[in-house]
C-alpha cells in the first residue's frame, strides 16, 4: 500500500491490523535530529508530538548487532513504532521512511515491517555555488530536501572561473575581488557573494545534523580565472585577467611548473581542511586545457625535470602531488574522472573519480578498478540536473542504472550534479532538481529494478508538496516531442557566444607574450 521513495529492500504490510495511530500524545526518542520528524508532523498532520528521553511511542534504538551501517528496521505494531539501527544515520533514514508512511496514511499506519539498507555507500548531490552564489539559507533548504532522499554527501563546488566563494584568510583578495563578476550571461549587472569561514562551519554543522558529509571542491588546475584575477602570478605568464563573466572552458589555468603555485594550493587546502572535518576534498582536475603549459618555460621545465611525457602527464603529476599533500594530513581526494586523455600512469590510484563524461568505456573502467580506484557515477547524460528535461527526461533517469559495471560492488556510488550557470536561483534549481532527484535517489539506494518509480510518482509529488517544492510538473519532466525539441534549442543557445573567437585571438596574444617572457 505504501509508495515509498526510495523503495525499501523489504516491506510487509497487513492492512487488517492496526499498527500505529499518531496523536498529540505521541513521543519520539530524543536525538539531535528528532525535530526533523516533529516539525514534519506539525506541518502535515497538525499534531504536536514531543521528544523524550524516556519510553517513547516512536522508539529510536541503536543496536550494535545490526548488520548494515546505514540500514534500519522499522516495525509498526501494538500502537508503537520501533526503528532500530547500528548508527544514528540508519535511525535518521528510518525517520525519512516513517514521514512518507505518516503522510500517505494520514497518521494511521497499519501493521508494517520494513528492513532496509542502501545499495551504494556514496549518494551525492553536487551544488555549484561558483557560477551563482546561493545564500546559507538556500543551502540549508537544499540540505533538508536532499536528506529526505537519503542522500549522504553534499559535494560543494566553491571555486570557479566566475567566482571564488570561500573565505581564505591568508589570501583576502580571493573574496574581496574574486567573488564578484562584472556581469553574467543574463544581464549587465554584477553578481557575487562568498561564505565566511563561520558560515561554512554553520553549513557543515547543518549537514551533519542531517547525516550528510560535506566534500568541498577546490578545482585545480583549471577553472581558476577568479583566483588568477586576484593573484596573476598563479598563471603561466602572470596574466592580468578579470573574473570570468561567461560560461566556457578558459585557457588560463594554474601554472604547474612554479613552486609558488603549489604554495598557494597547499595554503588554501590548509584552511579548507580546518573547516571540513569529513576528511575528503574534491580537487577538480576537469577541463584543464594545456595551451599555456605547452609554451610555458616553467611547465616545460617541470616536465623535463620529472621525466614526464607531456602536458597531460604533467597534470596527472600535479593532481597526485596535491593528493599526496592531503594524504599527509589524513585527507583523501576525489577528482573529475576520465579527463585523462594522456593515460593515468602518473595519477595516484588513491584519487577517487567522479566520472562525468558518458564515453568512459568499460575498458577504462576495468583498468581503473584494477588499479584500486574508487569510481562514482555522475555521467552527465543521467546525473546532470542542469540539463533540460528535453535532454534528460524523468523517464530517461528512471531507465538508467547507477552501476558502472554488471557488479554493484564495482561502483562506489552515484552523484547528481547541479551546475548553475543557467540556474541562477532557487526556483529554477528546484524545478531542475525535482522530480528527477527522486528517481536518482532510488537508483542510489534501492536494488536495481526493485520498483517502478513512475507508479509512485504521484505520491512522491505529494511529499514534495508538503515541503512546498517548486518541482517540474510531470508534463514538463517528461516532455512531448515538440517541447523537447524547443527546450533543447533554447539550452543550446549557450554555445552561441563569442568565446571561440576570443580564444583564437587571445591565444595569439599569449604566444607573442611568451616570446618576450623571461623568467
Ligand atoms: Zn606554466
């Protein structure tokens, strides 16, 4: 009878037996996340339940013998609800399931037994705050909504060509200057914003309360025009640039041949590590074009001195060096995978990959798995939430699977990605994220083909309604052929700009500059 998202492993309901009726006298075991249920019940069922340290009608029980770390069991019988897990995370997920049961039953739940644990350990949501700044309150709302889906990772993209968002005390210009772009794709108004270190701590704490780990991203060596605009010495030819205003892959990246670049990267990481206690950092590694490195004396010297093949190899060396630095402090790292055209012989296998390009083939995956690399599936065709519904409809997401190979254990997890260049505010973000995130969450948590999301989508939308989510209506989430066609053309307008012409002439300028560059 219940239509739950994500689908639990096992559920048994006997409608003829009353399991539990929620009243104003209901109590729930006191944990720091109990108010998640209390607030929901008040809003949806208009009942005032309380948290208590004594015997409760909704008991949350930690049991060290429970087999699965994030799993839980839930039983409604004799007018009691017992949720049992090995960890607080499991209890929190039990509450998320209970919320949907209360909503669908109006607070009168028949006898039910549930046993549940996740398919993948890593269930992520990536938020790009580099293109558009989202306030702390916006982010808190996103955290509440993804927690509802049993997502356990917020991958927080904090540095970009178009804006530097995290306060770094040693380099104050990064936020004074690097956090503002003079205009955007949409208008001539400037856009900016950044998070103070205190605000970052507030977000991390809020995530932890919702059983979500936070992985900050400091993207290197590409996507650093905002940093170079503040500190030109970070680039190959000490170029004087402005914070990028438009979308597109920029050619000026961090110089991989100068010690001063590594000094900067390590200093920034030192402050980041202080703020993010979950011990994982995403170090980017994507879309690092090598035009500058090819003609930079520092980069060429680094290639020779370290017996590297070429510029691609230099990038692998760069990423590994940054990973080693983090490892020396007890942190592990992630990078965007399969931007490694030159091979991965010089890339530490300790760096996990978020795979985003769909062409990452079976052979590549097999090779990296043999090396011991952890792989996360963020292939854009399925997991990029900024793609219009005309490109990736809700049905497309439902029909895709999160596993990268035939065996689930080869895939560390899945991650939904919200790039924001064309998503400037919460209204658009919610429209693009939901209802697709429901199908992705099911992909991340539930066994393959264990239920049909589309059969449950109406109940799922009622859950979203309870949270006042501005999701895409089903006719737009699964668009008609004509709508699909036009939304695709509208989205592709982003390639119609002067970027390529600009790059052509700018490359010529830098070539000239390099001839007179004497360092
Ligand atoms: Zn260089």
